[in-house]
């Protein structure tokens, strides 16, 4: 099994971040200080530091969709993807790209959705029926 990744980035407000990553996404909070907080992001370590978030632009092109760059995310199985999509809808999350099936019937068929945290950091979540599709060509 691969080792977890670590990603550190800025957020405007740690309390807002706690409400979103902990409350909405359901990520367990780890260590923290007055200027940063760690979260278990689906088995990976996010370190959110108070500061100015990175600039993004809709410069990525996947199929016909423009996607925000840079972005980060996680790959779930289809059931986990659907459950998270419903959780986000229930929390009133505004989607950048609504949950939908992409590349239907092609190698790499996947469910995808894009949304942003309260600081505007874009997140993509993908869902696969079969993990073999993750790197399919």
C-alpha cells in the first residue's frame, strides 16, 4: 500500500477550515498550533496554515470542461464518492463542477466533482468502480 502524502497550503481562517474539513468533509483533526492545523484527509496529511491562499485559474482542460489549476483531491470508490457528494449537497456546498460521470465507457471512466474550501482552494474528488481505471490509458 502506498504511503500517505503530505500537502501544506494556506487558508484565510483556521476556524472556517476546521468547520469545512472537519465538519463538512468529516476529516479528523490532528496536531495544531495558533497558526496551523493538520487533518487526516482520507488517509493523507493536510497541513493548513493561516495565510494567503495560492492563486488559481480555470486553465486546465479535461474533455470540454475547464478546471481550476492548481487543485488537489482524493480518489474514492464509487460508494464513497456518492456519499461524499450527498454530504456536500446537504451542507449547501457550491460546486465548481457538479458531480457527474466523465469518460463514460472509456478507459479511465470516473465520477468527478470540483468544489472549493472556504478560502477558495479548489478540490477535486474522483470515484472509480474499479481502481484499475485510475491509470488506464
